[in-house]
């Protein structure tokens, strides 16, 4: 007696037929290029902090993180980071700039609703108050550090 396939098996077969194959190797190469480029920028920021600003190793790490989070937020605000992420996939989301993008993107989507009910509320609902205040405090601390000395 021939066994009839179940609905789930038929459905999975249909999905497999209709789903285009994913270009895994191409996506990995693009992610490597984009992630590598972001890391090169981070390395340049770190070298600047070490060589020009003469920061210690610990201060350089903090400074680099602050600048990279700022750059991620800035380019998200300009609408450029989303294009980079579409091209580079995980290469754009894994570095710290992707973290910044994940906080700023939802807020930018609701900016027309105002600073409090739009940007502020969506940042709180997506990333949580701890992340928003943590980033804000770290940027403020970094600016004070840069402006008033080591």
C-alpha cells in the first residue's frame, strides 16, 4: 500500500520548490568586506586616539566605541546605514555600529510624532531605557573627556 504524504510534507515540498536558492558564498563575501571596512574605520579611530590624542589603552577602547556608536547613529540618521546593511548583511550588524543602528532606526521611523512620543518612546520600547541612557551617558562622558583632558 502506498503511503500518502501529509499536508506538512506537501507544504514543505512546495516551499522548497518556490524558494530561490540563497547565494551563501556571495553573501559571506559581502559581509566580510563590509564588516572588515567597519573594523578598519574602528582601527583608524583607535590609532588616532593612541597616536594623536595619546590616550592610554583603556581610554582608547572607550573612545573608539563611543565614536563608532556615534558614526553608526549618524549614518542611520542620514539613511545611509540601511543601504550598507542591505548590501553587507551581518557584516554591518555584528560590529558595534549595528547596535547603534538597531537603536536609532526605530526612533527615526517615528520622528514625525515628535521628540518625546516619537523618537523617545520608540527608543525606549525597542532598546530599553538602560541602553538609551547608557549610550547617552557614555557619549556625554566621552565628550567631557575629550574637551577637558585625559
